[in-house]
């Protein structure tokens, strides 16, 4: 299965480099991912190719017109009728691992990128959902769209190589990933934990689980409410509490 993103933006050039390097390039080359950008200015009926105007009621800045956005969405949908339409917006649902996994079930996703002070509120009637990538304001929806594309693509079967495991990653099971090390064995007085060079796989697994739990308890205790914990896990967590 492949996934296709259609991005509606006034800055299509912003997508060129990120989509033609690294994992995303590999996924595109393999035919697993397609990213098409649509320049919003091609959908305006205004003579001067304007896509924004001053807000009704006054106030600072400019607001993006509803018409070009809706015409662009409709153009894409003509080609991809079942596409899920997402507006990038700081007011949307906060994007996370589970949301990325859920979006990856769609074959076609349209990402609408706002600019200026945001979009005319009536755009809401023409979209399926709004996504925020965090509680801060960016100047446009392009970077958030790229975040969504990269996070969602990782769930498309075949995009990650065999050696890259989704299951063990942070958030997959509401537990952060265990700490990892590579050469050298000691760096400026900081050694690699002895157990990792012991060759004892059972011991290594147990250590990794313990460290993942410790890390989660220390950095993201909120995640533990949702994680599946074994008896042994609970014992470890109790010990941390005491220690
Ligand atoms: N005035 C608006 C912010 C507009 S920012 C407000 O106060 O809510 C301009 C555009 O950038 C938005 O339309 C949206 O597409 C994008 N954007 C900014 N921050 C974002 C975020 N955290 N997540 C997703 N999109 C964001």
C-alpha cells in the first residue's frame, strides 16, 4: 500500500529538499509515498493572484480567503474522492504517535497550510479535521505539514527498513525507548554500561526494559498511565519510587 499527500500551500518550494532526501526520498523512490504540492495562487479567481485579505471586524494582519482554499481542495478531491482533508492549525488536535498511526490508514491525505493570521473560519466546513503539532505559533502550516508527512510515512509498510523497528520506539507502547550506545566503549570517562558488552542477551533485555521504565518514570511519568505493565515492570517502578 502506498500513501499520497497533496499539500496546498503558497510556498511549494519549501517541500523540495525535505522530500528529496533521506527516508522520504527512499520511500518515494520505492513507490510507497507520493507528495504533490499545489500552489494556492493557482486557485484564486483574483486578478492579482491574491490569497488573503483584511479581516472583517478589523484587527491586525491578513486572513487567507476561503475560496482559493476550497477550490484547491475540490480540485484534489476530483482526482482523489476519498481523500482525508486536514487543516494545519494551532487550534487543532495535538498530533501524536497514535494519530500518525491512524492517519497512515488513509491512502490519500490533503494537507492545507495556512499563513498570515490563519484562514477564514468557513474553511472549517470543507475539511475533515484540524491538526496542531504543538502549543506554539509558527508562521505557516508548511513545517507542520512536513512533520505530519514524515511521522505518518514511518507507519506505511515498507518505508522503514527491516532493521528499523517501529515496535520498540518511544511512544509505541507508551514507554520511552531504552538508552542506546555505540563505539567507543568509553568516552571522556563515561563508559558504556557493562551489561551491554556481557553477551548475555537475557540480561541485556531485562536491563533495557528496566532502563526504559526508569527513563519514562523520570522524564514522562504521564505516559505510564497508558502503558501495559507486567508484574516485573511494576516491581521495577516501585523500586524507583523508593530510590
Ligand atoms: N492567528 C492564529 C495563528 C496563525 S499562524 C492563531 O492565533 O491561532 C498561521 C498558520 O500557520 C496557521 O493557519 C497554521 O496553518 C499554521 N500553524 C501555526 N502554528 C501551527 C501549529 N502549532 N500547528 C499546526 N499549524 C500551525
